[in-house]
C-alpha cells in the first residue's frame, strides 16, 4: 500500500510535474491554497507533505505550524525558489524535516522522500505499539492507579494542573494523557520548555509579537498561548521562569487574555494550562524565587509522579514495553530478559527513574545478539548494586524494644507520608485508615 503524500504549491505546472514524477511511489494529493491543503491534510490523515515556502495566500511556514499542531509527527519538507540561510533556519526551527531549493533535483527529491517515508513508517509502527500498550500510563501499582483515577475525574475540567516529581518519572506522559482523554483531544497540544531559553525570548514565545516590536521581529508571531487556543498548553520546567515573566503569566491566567509584544489590543484565549516541574515550588516561594500567588493559581490540581523505586511492581510491564518498542526501532526480535538480569534491575534504585530504565533497555536491545537480554548488557556495576541493596533498608521502619505504641505509630505514619510524597489520600489508603483519621494523627503527632 502506497503512503500518502500531500504537495502544496500555488503553481499548477509544478504540481502536475511533481505528481507525474512521484505518483508511482506515493498516493498523491495536490493543493494550490492553504485552506484546501489543511482540509485535505486533516480529512485524509496525511503525514508526509511537500510544501512551498511562499504561497499566494501567505507563508508556507504558518501553514506548516497548523499541520504540526494537528499532527506533531507529520514530516514536512519545505521547497522554495528563494533560498537563504535565514529561510532555512526559520524552516528547521519551525519544525520542517528538510529544506530544498527549486529547481528541484528529481533524484535528490526521490531519495529524500523515500528516507522521510521510512522514518515516518517507523514512527507509525512505534505509535501503533503505544496505541496498543499505552492506552493507559504503564503500570498496575497503587500510585499509578491513583493517578489514572484522578485524571478521569479532572480531564474535562478547565482547572490548571501542576505535575510534580523527580526527573524521568514521566510527568509529560501524564500531561499528554490528560489532554488525549479530555474533551480537548482534537485540539492543539502545545509544549513550551521554560528552561530552554532566556526570559526575553521566552516572553516572545509565550505571548507572540508584532512585526517591528524589537530587533529581529521581521514578521508577526502569535505565540504559543494563542496557538494552543481551544486546546492544552504544557509549560515544562515552570520553576525556571523568571519573576518578571511570572507576573505576566499570572495576569494571563487571571484574565484569559493575551497581548502580543508591540500590540495595544488583547485577544481572548480558551486554553487549559498544565505546568510541570521537578523543583519544590513551596521552597522556591519561601526563597523568593517563585511568586506565591502564581503558585496557588497553577496548583489547583496537583499530581505527583512517583519515582520508579516506589512502584517497582511496574518494572516487568515497563521492561516488556521498552523491549517491544526498541525491537521495532532497531528491527530486532528480542524475546525478553533473563531472570538474572531482571533480578539486577529489581535491586537497582534508578536515580534517573523510568527514563534511565528506558536508556538501559534501549542500549541492551541494540547490543543484544541472542533471544534474551543477559545481565552483562545492562552495564550496572556491582558496586552500584551493593549500594542500592543497602538502600533497600529504607523500605522498613526501625522500632526498638521499650518504645511505646504511640511512638511506633508516629514512625509508621511519618514513613507512610514520605513514601506517598505527602499525599494524604494515598497515605490513608496505604495504611487502611480514613483520611479524616490521618489528619487527626498528623495534628496529634505534629507531623
């Protein structure tokens, strides 16, 4: 079955010649304007696009952004007769897979499209696997079940959500599931990393700007808040945002209006905000590094992503998933992992959490030459194992002869609170007591 290819160009002759060149290899769709191209892209579920940079109706880059908002995994190849280094950089930064110049070298184009199509098919195989396995966040542990239950309760609300947890725990996956299962699922899901750029650039990315607003602003840019309109905006590493910009974000959250830099008018935006951080924002507030009013505004719903060491019963599901994923990526046929290798993983604390586990399995699948992954391919040193085995005592509460029951009870409750990241509902459930009883005990023991 041929892959679908959409060609967008406002010159009919070019469309005809490209269709003639490529129709033996692809199922071709051609469009001469942006609105028609966007409809075809959505309705026909096309993931591979050859797009002219300059269209009569406007910029090909703006159309590309709309394509990628609707389908982030689409591969867009930009073509133009007006090639400059600036155009190339803009295209790649905006998400283009490649940038080619006219007149087009036919052999080069065919090779490029074949390579892009192979990459696309790999994406689709992985996505198919994820669609089969990852209907939910992977795992059957108590913390994961609690997160799934909470997502089901809040997914269709407009409440701002703060997802916290250590690096590598899958905070972005939780955000993606909230959007994917919500009533905004068919609308844009836009991500902005607040730690990836300085404050001035981050502000322009968030709010957009008018042409001429500052040096380098040679065109209008709406900003990610407006691009996420009707959908979800994920602000990753929100704790890295500087205080000046925090106040502007707070104003937007209060008023639901955004104003481009250099503009006098505001635009109403309907967007759900999800924030992610691995920082302790309460400590940041006390240190004067994060605004207290913004903290309470974004922390309407708090979801804590548990570290892998606190959900080790999920290890077998995660290992199986990553083996399947990288079997597809590397065209391998690894059937599983040996008992000895699994035992090593079971006694490892995973400071990098699920992300570290994925990297370990990815490397092992790539290097594996037999049916099962053996312990030596994990590259976990024996001294690390010894250290981590000693740490396993952290799963126990030490009590001593002569301690009374109240002292023991206080220790157990304190331990359970720490294990459940201070989440009182989880703690009460794990102890088998009512949340009201737990609140009384916390107050009694001044925890």
